[in-house]
C-alpha cells in the first residue's frame, strides 16, 4: 500500500496546510511547498488529489441500514448521525474531517493545474491535467451532496451550494462564497467534460485503480448525470466504462464456488483488492470503520438483517452473501485495515481502509435506473438479471443460480411490488438491490437524498426518530471554522 505521511491540506480558510493529524486549519505558510517543475512531481502530487477521508461512518448511520442493537461500541461519529444530530467530533470519520480532506484534494488538484499551465503546451502533462480536472470535479461533487441540498432542477438555482475553488490560495484567510447548487453542478460538469478526453490510462501503469482512469471517470459521470436526471447521458457513460458496454462479466461473483470458499479474512482482502475488476476507483482513507463497523451500537440489527437478506425478494431465490457475527456484531467482511506505524518500532500509527469510490456494480445500477426512467424496461431488467446472476442462489444447501427459476420478469416485478406501474416497480427493485449490495459502504445515503426517502430510527428505549424529506438535518453542517471565510452555515 502506498503510504502518504504528509498530505496537502486545504480548508476554506487556508490554502496549503498541516500534517494529517493536526486539527488547526493552518500551521505552515501556504507557499512553503515543493516546486512542481517536472511531470513526475505533478503526477506524485495528484496522488493526493482524492479525499483521503472516509464518509462511510456518518452516512451509513443516517440510513435505514442502521438500527439500535442496545449494546456495542458508542462513538459520536456513529451515534450522532443515527440520532440525526450534528457530529461535534472533527477527527477522522467525521463530516468535518471529510470537508477538510475534500478541500485538501482540491488544493492538490489546483496546484497541479497551476504547474501544468506554467509548463506551457508540453503534451506529457496532458493526462495529468485531465486527472486534476476530474478529481477536482469529484471532490466538489461529494461536498455539494453532503453539505448542500441535493440537485433539483426546480430549486438548484436558489439553494446554496459549496464554494468551488479553482485557484491556488495565496493568503492565510480568504473569503469564499457558496454560490448555488446549480452553479456548483455547472462547474463540476465543466471540469468533468474538459478533463475526461485528456485522460490516458498509460499514465497509471503502476497503480491505475487509485487514479481517475478513463473507466473510473465514466463511472463518476454515471453518478453525476443520475443526480441531474439526465438519463441518456447516464447510459452513454455507463456504456463506456467497459469495452463493449459489458458490465456483467466485471461484477463480483458473490455466488460462485470460488468466492463462497473464501474465509473471513480472505473476503476482507478480496473486496477492496485493486486486482478485482469490479473496483474502478479506490482511495486510501485514515479510518477506524473497518475495525469498528461490526461492533458499533448503531448498525445492522437482526430486524434489518431479516428485512434485507432473509425475507423473499423478487427473484424468489436467496442472497448468497455470507453474514458473520452474532446479534451485536453482524457484518459482511469488506474492509481489511492497513495499520501504518509512525516509525518502524512504534506501537502507535494510523489505521487505513481502502474505500471503493466507484464499482462496476454501481455503474450497472445507475444504467438500470436510467433505463427504467426512460421506460426501456427490457434493458433495465436485463441489467437486474445480470446482477442477480452473480448474487442469487437457490438455497445455501443448493448454492446455484437457476435462470429458469430466478430470472426477473415484468410480471414478477409487478406482483412482488404490488403495483401496476412497471417503472415504479423496476426502480424500486434497483434501489432494493443497491441497498443490499452496498450495505456497510454508505452508498444508501445517496439514494435516500436523490429519491427524497424518509428515514425512521428507533432506539432501544422505544424512542422513534424520523428524518423527514424536508428535514434540515438531511444536510450535514458546514464546519464552524469555515465561518471566518464568510461561509454561511446550513439552517438548523
């Protein structure tokens, strides 16, 4: 694993900043940095142009994937989101930490772009300019979807977005405006479309899965356009992720004999391996999620397990996922922790997780939903069947997928979801499959905000907590420290 002991860091009141473990926004002069005077140095800098922080802890706890076990590890980064409260913690796995890390990534991208501009028309920089633009777009996209209202064409021009930073900071404290969600999205799209044609996979021979390759950038585009409800573009980009538009053969074969034969720690390692074709973009993030998610009090409960995994689904088959643990430790192994010691013989260090930012599964789901929205139901159902063929078995005693029994049809969808609306049933099936497949990955939150789904949480002392579709707590609070840069906080 590539280890980065020092990273470029930016909040909105600092340009370049501090060591990773520091909580201040500025510890060193922003101009105290390595001179970027070669292609190699720019390429190395761009390794830090991806948010080196995990959003999973605070998003997963906000979703309907989490319940109250009544016992377990209690940390504010898990408990506050479950209770739909602001997370006061500013350290790793918190919204504030993600905000800082995302703007750190943006700072790195901006420094790279500045250096590339100074280099003139040297074609050797072309793919790195593309990577910097797409990475900058991605970091802003994540920020606007956590810290602003989700995109809605009717309100995007008036809802506050997030500051879109395109220049290298030259002062310790600068003033920034949030602009609007529409303006933020326009700038994201501009960077994405300008950067994508410049990408060249040959630039990333050593560690391609940690960079925006062509495939990863198209995968990002499918998510972006799905949020914008531009479904033809979602499909167009999905078809370009893999050669010939073949997503199915790159999905994780969870129901295969080979996969089912893996032991717990082998499964942990396999899920986020760069060699796994399903993983399109990975990022290393300092995080304790991998060691704690099975033990957090607010996580997968028996009731949610039954709802998602053991009750019937539209295929009439069984999910092939192996679920481990007891009542208070239920989990699916997905994250193997990498612990980096501060020195060779040190007892202290930094825990890292490899986080899948984009996967073949998401691309397939995004395309299937887009097909359904366009009433191209045969295509949507084919994608759903391709997914089911990698996840469904007859039973654990007969662990095989039987197309004649398990194939999804329009009749099955209408009957299972008890509706005469095939579009509604197909989209609901996509969302249900995603909820199951991405459990413990925080992805469910994106569907909750996109589709304006309410969330109800119950506590072990019979308290009912409801996150309504217009609840201001659906938007994470901008860090208090950003106020000194003139950033307005979100309403509470």
